């Protein structure tokens, strides 16, 4: 059980942070002040804040904060801190996402640095939660506890996150990059075929010994043009996971699209090259890659010892175990466990929204009943993973006290919904509003179909970006609009027949656009169609596939009809926003990834000035400062041709990495510069001397000339 500690002051928090984190957040605080003072442009600051997970909200003057929770894993201290900062800096609730992130809303920009410091104090980062980088690494929420686990993928997902975080190879890519890990052999809780990289645990006998590895898929993704991943291999040894991933990312960074944002994900690169040519490039890169043995140090540190559970669990009131409500909860929410004497408990969180007060109370419960271990699932629920079986009655009572005994997690009534137009700039319709309506319908008119819909899913996204992963649902809705007599009408694009089934994952088929007000009727009609057309135990997806798009469209096309405003004004209102006029946002760009380059175009003049300064410092014997000026001159020179390729790095280190990857390894620069980023880093780390300063200055001058040549060829 966790021990509560006295609340720290901000000075104590800052003093206790790792140097790298403290310096990063100190810099961000200065950048925020410069932006608010008008000293930094909008596009440049957008790049800065997105790197730290700060989104502009639909509402002016406030921010949404995305917080990375790798593999969805939280302890009670972290959950409590999330609740506390939500109260202190945000709106008093948190949203759980399909990428196992936490999002907070209505935050004042100038308070962001201190909020991030308080999160960092308990090991939570917002770094690279957004932007053109590797996003939060997701994983099976049952990893390490499921009876069908091949092995616990948690430490591998953690190692992947640690390797990529702040790594120059993935800070300035053309677009975002998503990765997941699945440990179960018979379930797919992570979505291995809808990610840029999907890893699934495999065990293989090699030379008489069982070895761990991964089945690997590459190039999956959702959004407006969804693709299923390509099978790369049935078995990649665990020690190859990081080198392989580094090779893939280097190739994506090098050859991925940068001009047309809508075609910049890795799936489009694979479509362009073909999987065979893409494989060839990755394998060539892997053969050349200089692998640091320390990349796999984590393999020696994996500890799979089960956590110690609390031996002092309070007793449940007499009669709870025979209570029909308790039995219903147990049948609905309690899951089998891979370790005898334990269970998992799935806590259904409506729309993924939980108040800070409830989260704090749940943190206390987690300490008592689940060894302080809780995870977010991609269904926007929370999983208690180490509950002693004999503690279930008492846990039920504790959850009931905070109104978290919600039946039906991972069922048709457990709808996945993104924030949509409630807070997101890209949102067209209110996904949560429709989810609320459908959820209420499960208790009333749609309730009669509960048996028929068992095991099916509904997912609702407020726009084509598919944040709710609606293309992977049996029934999916995507926010859209229609027009009638000069008025905008909220609408939904209907999708049917998708699902996460591991190797058999299916993308849903787009059918027709209907008025949002008719979406509940569409659900009812599809279930009736399934009931009438299925043969025996035939699955919904198979029936829909057999009937085909044209037949399904014919069955629901009536719901595309819109009455006039005078006949029924409700059709012109969005669910949950009945007091507001439905309007499309105009002239506002979303921030799904942000711009790749800022508005200030780099020139060679900065490099020239730094070379001159380095020369002057060298003459005055200030060798260390001269070396750093020459080093930054190299980056300033390289920045010019990189910008022409639409690459705009944040730091000198990132700039030299991108120069090497995008200009040297493509043949634009002479091959003698192939290891320049590592060479310069080593020189900067050495003890300063006159000889070293002279050498660095010569490299800076040579690189300046080389970059002028490259730029002339690119222009």
C-alpha cells in the first residue's frame, strides 16, 4: 500500500526533477512567456507546444493537454496526481483516449509548465504526446495478467518508449507514427494491424530452447484513408525489436511524404514504394545500422515477479455475495487471471470521462485492492489487474460507493467516443452527444436487442481522423454534415463490419451518410437486418459482408432524408447541443500533427556569423565557447537545405541527425559526412583544447561549403 507524503512546494518539485526534464520545462516556460509577449510567431510556437502535448482547443484562449501514459499503465500515486492537476489547472475531469492517453481541458497556457512539472514529479511526461513523432506506445491492457498471455509485453513496450523518447531519429518526421504491443495469443486488445508498427508476442522453439519474439505488422493506420498493416514476419527475436524499429523509422523519415500532409503517414509510403521495395530499403538500413549494445540492456532487467497484494483487505458487509446486483457485476466486469487466486476487474467509464474526485477515490481503492496497479484500455475503460479473488465482494462495495459499478464493459452498450466538436477544432459533430443518446437507448428501445448485439461494438468519431477508431467497429459513425435549403445539418457517415481480430482484423465498409438525428434508428435497423438475415450463430460482420454494401445502403437510405426546418427543427441540432445552432468551423485548422516548418526561413547568414564568432573566440583562447559556436554553425548550415526539404528541427543535435539521414544517406551530400552527427557529438563531449577548437572550426567551414552546394542543387 502506498504511503501518502506531504505535499511538495513547486521549488521542491523542480529541484527533484532529472536535469533533462527540468531544463526542458524551464525552456518551455521561457518560450511560453516569449509567445505571450508577442516575441515568438504562432507557427513556431505551435511546433514547440505540440511537442509537449499542448493543443489549442475549439474554445479560444484555453488549451487541451494530452498526457502520455505508456501502455496505459498507472499506479495509484500517478492517478491521484492526474486528478489533483485536473482540479488545479484544468476543468476537474479527465478523458481517457483510445491511445491510452489522458487528456485535460480548459487550461490556461501560462500554467502549463508548472502542471507539467507536477506530473513529471511522479514520472509522467507529456513529451511527444502530439506532433510529428512517435506517439504514445500502446499495449494490451491485460499484458502480464491474462490467462492467454504468451508473455508480458509491458517491459518491451516500456523499452520502446524509452528508446524513442527525445531520440533525434523521430523528432521531425513528416507525420506521426503509432506503435502497439499485444501479448495474448487468442485476442487482440491492442489493434496490431491498424498501427504503423504492431508487435504481437510469440514464443518459438529454437535449438531446443524456447525463445521470445514478435509477430510484426507494418504500415497500418486509420484516418480518412485506412489501411491494414502488412505482415513483416511471424517471428522477430525480442533483441531485434529496437534495431528493426529504428531502421523502419529512419526509412520513413528519409523517404516519407512531407509536402502533402494528407499523404504523409507511413502507409502511403508503402503504397507508393510497394511492400517489397519498402522491405528492401529497411533491410538495407538494418544491415548498415550501428547498433549500440546498450539498446537491449532492458532485457537483463525484466522482472516478472507478481506484485505483493494487500493482506489487510476490509471485509464486505454480510450478504453481498448472494446479492443479485453483485452477481450481475461479477458476471459482467470480472475477468479471469493468469495467476491463481486473482482476477482482473474492468471498470466501464462512460465516454472515457472521469471526474477528478472519482479518480482520487479510485486511486485509494487501487492501493487497497489491486497492488496499486491500474491500466487504461483502448476502449476508454480502467482495469484493476491484481485483485485477490476473495476481495471481490469488498471491491464491489467500494466501487459502488463511488458510482463505478457500471455493467457491460466491452459490450454493445460500452460505446467508444472521441471528444468531437465538444472541444476539438477538427470535430464536426458531437461524438459524445450521440454516444449519450445511444447509451440511453440501450436502456429503452434498443434494450430488446441486448442478446443479439452481445460482443458487438459501436465507435463514434467526430471527424474523419478516426480518434475513436470507428473504422474498426462493427457499427461505426464518423461526424459529417449535410445541407438542406441553405442550412447545415449534422450528419454521420455510417460504417459496418469492422473489428480487431488479430490476423483477421477487418476494416468497416463505408455505407451512406445519414442525418445525426437518425443515427439511433440506423443502429436499430442494422440489428433488425442482422436478426432477420443471419443463419444460426453467424457473426454480424459475416452477415453484413454477405449482404454487401448496396443491400445495406438500400435498407438504411431512408435515414438520409431530412425534413424541412419548419417540419422538424431538431434535425438541424446536434445531439447534446440542442440549444446551439449547428455550424461548421470555418478558417480554423486542426492540430492533429501541426506544421512541419515555421514561418521564418533559415539562411546561411547565421552560420557565417557563428563561424566568425568561433574564429574570434579561438584567437582569444576561449576554446570551449569556440567549439560550441562552430558546432552550432554546422547546424545552421545544415538547416538551410533541410528546410528546403520541409524539415525544421528543434535543436542542433536533431539538425545534424536529419542532415545525415535525409541528405547524406540519400546521396545529396558527399558520403564523407555519413557519421557527422555522432562525430560532432563526440567532439563536443571531449575536453576543450586548442587543437579540438581548430578541428571543429575547419569542419564547420567545410560543412558550410557543402551545404551551399547542396542548396544550389535543391533550389
